[in-house]
């Protein structure tokens, strides 16, 4: 999967998060590649635009878009390789 394809999947995931949680969220713009997945990060639009500490969301960690298109959300105490190990177990 290319980064562009993975970003398209992530865009849909982010839209659903914003809808369900009633808080607009956006990808941070930083992605990385791990074995079989692209890793993305996200936070509230307000935090990303203003940097206001109180506007940030906490608890979410790396989001992995696997090469098969599935999405796996990590928690704040997980590194991308931890999420990968968890979903491949």
C-alpha cells in the first residue's frame, strides 16, 4: 500500500472519529512506515491549530493502517511496534 492509499483510509477513519466523538480531529501530517503498515497520528483540530494544551486529546496513540486496509488504533502507552505485535498475535 502506498502512503497516499493509506492516507485515504486514514482520512475516512478520521472523519468517522470526528462524527462519532463530536470533536473535529485531524491527522498531524507525520507518518512513518513499519513492517506491513503505515503509522499515523492525530489530535483535535483546535490543538493542532492553536497549540493550546487544554485542547489536546489524550489517550490515543499511533494509528496503523495495515497494507490490507484495516485500521488499528494504539493507546498512548504503545509504540507502533507494540500495536503491530498486538494485532499480529
